[in-house]
C-alpha cells in the first residue's frame, strides 16, 4: 500500500475484477455517449463486468489516468490490462476481438456496437471505500 488511498483502491479494483470499466455514470445510467457505447458492447456480449463511476470524485479520474497512462474515459481493463477506450472497444467488438479477449461467444450478426439499455453491473464505490 502506498500513501495514496485512491490510487491503491483503483489498483485493487483492477486486480480484483477480471473485467472492469471506469466510466462516466453507471451501466444503468451512463453519463456520456462514449460510456454508453462501451457498456452496450459489453452487454451485447453478455460479459460480466464491474464498473466504477469516475464522476463523484475528480481524483479518481486523475489517479486512473496516472496508472493507465490513458487520458480519456471510459477505460476498459481485462485481466488487469488496459484494453482501451470507446473507439478501441467498439472496433474490437465489431471485429470479434473483444469477445475473444473476454472469452465469450461473438454474436453472429453484430456489425456495430449497440447502445446501452440493459442494466447489468452495479458500479463499484471507490470513493466510498476511502472514508
């Protein structure tokens, strides 16, 4: 553990969850189109995932970007490794690479990532774990 509890909580969340999405909003109520599109791709594949809403505390986004060296949100991690943001996840979904990375079946007729409309994962409360 370091002297930075937010960074420690983020690193722990990444290591504890096989698939984790850091996003704006929640899977049930994404707060931006990029997060909605990324959630939609994960949900279309039926992939279980954890989610962290970065909006309640700006330090989450700052520390996440310091860990990942990736400036934009959303950020998808699989097996502790950064996959990328919305554009990369969408492209991987459309080519079938995302299903492969997640170890799930790719849909046969999935030319574009669908929008998010099916709630699946409750967001992790990193900000709540630090008090």
